[in-house]
C-alpha cells in the first residue's frame, strides 16, 4: 500500500509538472503568435505606406508639372523642333525664354535642347554653357530617343550635388506617332524628394538600380550600398559616371540593414522592410523606394510575451476541461449520427431497389415500344421525382433521327422528331453516358432556361441519358426533376436506362416491321 501511494504521488508530480510545462510553453507560443500577427500587420501597413510614397514621388517627378512642361515643349513648339533639327542659331531668344519658363514652372535651375545627333543645341541656366557638348551617351537621351519620358538622377562631377534630369522627346509633329528628332531636358534639384523622405518617422531610402542610396531621411546613409560590395560591382557603378566622384578611390559603406522586403534580424534589432519600384525609365532598371521600421518600437516583444503567457495560462486551463467534455460528447454524437445515417441509407437503398425491381417487372409486361416508353416515364415519376419526361427512339426509316415514343406532362414545345446532335437531348444521344445538368433555384435571382426535347423548362435539374445495348443506340431519355439527384438516384437512373434498353431491344426483335425487314 505504501509503495502504491508513493507511485501515485510520483506520477501525480510528473503529471502536474507536465501540465505546468505545457502551460508555460503554450503561453509563450501564444505570445510569439501575437507578436507575429502584430508584426505582419505592421509590415502590411508599411507596404501600403511605401506604395503611397512611391506614387507621391512619381507625382513629383515623371508625372509632375516640370516633366509636363518639358514634354509639352517637345510636342507643340515649332521653334524647339527647329532647334532640335539644327535649323536655328544656338541660344536664340525665343528658345531661351521657353527654357526659362519651364525652369520657373518647377523646381529647376535650367535646361537644354539636344538634337537628334546627341549634341546640345541650346542651354539655359546651367552655369558654364553646355552648348555643343555631345550627350548622346546619356541614358535619359537614349530613353527620349525611344519615345519615352525619363527621369535621370546623377551627382555632378564638379559640384558634387545630387541632380535630377527631366527628359522628354521632341517630335517631328505634334503626335507621339511622329518621329523623334531630339530631346528637351530640364535640370532640377533633389529638394522635393528630400522633403518627402524627411517627413517619414521611420527609415526612408531611395535606391538606384545598382543599389546605391541616392536619397534618405538619414543623410549619413547617402552613398551607402545595399548588399555586398564586390570589385566587379564597384567597377560597374564607377563606369556609369552617374555618381560623380563618390566612389573614386574609396570603398563605399554598406547598409547595416538588408533591403529585402519582410522582417529582417540585425544586430541592432528587428526591422520590417517594404520596397516599391519607381519606374523612371532608367535603362539600368527601376529605382526603389524602401521604408524600414524598427519593430522594437512598434511591436514591443516584452508586452507580447507577458500577454501571451497570461492568456495561455488562462485559456489552457479552461480549454483542457472543456475540450475533454466536448470531445466525449462529439464522439458520441458523431457515432450516433453515423449509425443513423447508415441505417437511413440502407433503408432507402432497399426501398429504391425494391421499387426498381417492381418497375422492371412492369416494363417486361409491355410489348410495344410506345407502351414500354410510357411505362418507363410513369415509373420514373415516383422513383426519380420527375415531373416531366420524354423518350425518343431511333427512327426506323432514318437512323440519324429520333422520333418521340412517349412523353409525360410535356409541353406543346415537345417535338415529334429531332436529329442526332440537335438540342441537349440530341447531343446526349451521341454520348456514351448519362448527364445531369443542374439549374439554379427560382429564388436565386437568375433565369435558367434549357431548350431541349421538353421545350423551355426550369427544373432543379435535367437528367439525360442515351439508351444503348452493346454500344448500339436505341433511343434517348430526358427527365426534368424537382431536386438535384444524389448518387443513389443517379445510379437508379443508370439502371433504369439499362432496363429500358433491354425491353426496347426485345420489342424491336418482336416487331412485325423488323421481321419483314429481315
């Protein structure tokens, strides 16, 4: 007795220890799940914010007023077109006035006109005159030559300032379908973009296609490189001449956080990262708007663990009791329901088979085709819940047509003859299996009308089946039923078709016309 008491006490301690450990683990899991859900919500919101910021940046650049004024010059002004074709002297008063007006319409300090050969024809407000300089190799000039508006960001070699070039094609005519004869370019600053990024409380970056941080609300990160820095990558960046002297003779710093969208673990904490493309028609690819949020501030880990632990302990104790009771009750109910359903199914199967056997006997008592067909429809009414039906048999004179043998509650639209392949019924005759076509209920708001051997009907379902013996077509059946048939009724329908086929075959053999034909 003492040994049994010690064993029970030991087992009880193990059980309670297991329950306690499970409660702690469940609570921690609940806390981690809560944190994961909240982080996912924050990441989703950050994605929306990134997309909205990308749209704002596009609205101030490629779709902005400065680009609109630049593009308009290349479409409608004849002096600009003549300038691009080299028909005017450089830096004429009219062209200069237009370039000044464009500069004043937006955040621009000047602009220039590029001819079709890539030579700057006229320039305004760029400090040292750029007239005569060949800029054909510039990506924005190449994009304009292809009929695209483009925004090109670069750092001046001498000034070291970040600059945006707004380039639009100059067309031969007023329409974009006419040939491109040059490029209209306006030069702007980064002020508007920097202001948008500075409004963000989280980390906001603008990255070039090469992964260079060109603008950020953390100015110290400008010029940083996203991802690993390799000699091959640096060489490709330097060869573009896009970033002035930023990378000459020095290794760039690398961003301390990955820009891969999602949740990122770094030494300083856990960040949510979202990125959205910025299509400036840069030949090197899309720019990227990147937002980063420190999860430690928006989703405190400690709170999630504490809340999860408290909820886990409370819920685990409650669910343990409730679950056992519910499982026991559900098991009993499920078993009883299964037994009851099985019994009903067996009883229904027996009844259907019995009624099918009786129908088979009545069909065997009929000798004429019309009697057999009419008896079939009469038996299908109670067996299959059919409220309309027709039986067609293959015409004795033309086996490509079907003649009406019998109908049950048919409308005036029932045809005396149909051709094989005509209507759903004629198509079913060519098939080798029965078909069930379901229709929507009357209160569904729709109108379902099937044009078939029954005319226009609106049943719950239409049962169609060819009548065949050893692959030979004898006829076809169509029944309109009040409810969609289940598997049992579909099987009964198939068996009834077989019984009908055998009786029609016997009637055909005993027919005097058949004997005469033989």
